[in-house]
C-alpha cells in the first residue's frame, strides 16, 4: 500500500516531469532570438576564386535562414590583412563578419607589425570549406613520384627550383614544407601570383610548384604537367590516379587551403552559436555540396571550439615552416 508521503512525492514527480521533457525545446537566448535585426556585412579578404564563390553562396542562402541580407564587401589586398584589420576594429555586435583563409593565422609570422592579433581580436565561428593542394612537376623532370623527386634533389643540390605565387604565399609554404621535411636544397622562384607561377612551369622556367587542385586538373589530364601527390589525407576524385602524400610515404606533408568565418572578439556566444548553426546547416546541405564539388571545394564545418583549436594548430605549423625557411616579407 502506498503511504501518504510517497503518494505526495509521486504526484510532485508527475507535475514536474512534463516540464523536464520540454526543456530541450526551450527558446534560444534573447540576443540570438532577436539577431539579426538588420543586414550583415560580410567582409571578404579575397575578391576572386573560392572566397568569391563562397561569399555569393552565403549571401544568397543565409538571407533566407537569417531573415536579413548578408552583403559581401570585397576587401582584397596585402594577403588578406586589409580585410582582417577592418573586421578586428569593427563593433562586436555580430553585424560585421570576416570570410578569409589560412592567411589570417600565417600573416603574424610574416608581418611582425600587424595592427591586429588573430587570437585576441577575433572569435572563430566555423571553418567553411577546404581545397587540397597537389605537388606538380614539369614533364622534363624525370621523377615519377615523391621518392624519386627527393632522390633527384639530393643528388643535385641547388639544381632544382620551385615556383610560387610570391614570398610568403601558400604555394611557397607548401613547397617549403616539402623541402624542410626532406632536408633538400631547392631554389625558390617567386612570381606575382599563383597563376603566373603555373604559367612559368608550363614554359619550363621552374621544375616544381605546389598548387590547388582545381587549377591543375585540366593541365594534368592533358599531360602538360605531372602530378606527383595530393597533399591531403584522401585522394581527389578528379585525379584518381594521383596518390596522397601519406601513400607516398610522407604523411606530414599535408597542405590544405581552407576558408573560415570569423567575427570580432567580444560578440556574444549565443550569436556566435546562431551563426555557426546556420553555416553548418547551409554547408552540409546536399545542394551546397553538389555546387561546391563542381569547383573542387569540400564543405568542412566545425564547432567554434573545434575551429579555434584548428586555427591555433595551423598557426604553429606554418610559423615553424616560415622560421625554418627564414621567410621575410617587406612591409
């Protein structure tokens, strides 16, 4: 027989339980509920290529989910530092965001007099997308794989060279990583842009280039250049015959170009959470992935905490490469 005290406790449990069951469906905090109440300015650090495509995609799709326009503001120049400085000094209200690349964490190692700190002045929201790089050589280079290229370079120190899009560019850093990991003596030949470096290789001016996969696919398939390895954990569908660097015996040789979304430091966590949730939903939608696949971009989202950890690791990785290669950029 149930005692009066136990009966009372059971009734209390029945009264409280429905409330507990609906707790997960409680509304978002007030700031996230109201946000956004006006248009959002999306400052884009690079006006061409993948950032341009991503900015247009975000401006179109986020307007529907957020209920306000997302207006791209293309502020290219100085390796992304112009856009980064602008957003670092913007109000921390969630209405000015930054779409940029790994340059945000590489620049401090190249430019000691930056007007911002990538970790102090920004709140990471999410990584957005990635594109793998590939190590390519001119057909005249006799090496058919990475092992043969290393042997060739060691047999002829200082004879082989590599082109890049300029001092401190991603294309230089990728080749410098290959160089330092294998303790090679290779000559750097900088150009004013990655496209010019690729053209120089086609003309036989340089032996080797690190390039993004989309820029190389037609040239590899036409036999005008030779791809030795994809510098990523998995093979690329458009270049199925090209092994990864891990398969080639160099698992540390990973060079992935990535793009991410940041806000000024101090933006409320619930607003960061709202933006993160909308971006994760957008980037992982089948239609988005299909669109990105056509330009060899991979959707790659993360939580704010995961993204913060990732950018810290990227900063440390490339700082070591820059130090080992003694790369200096004039300001």
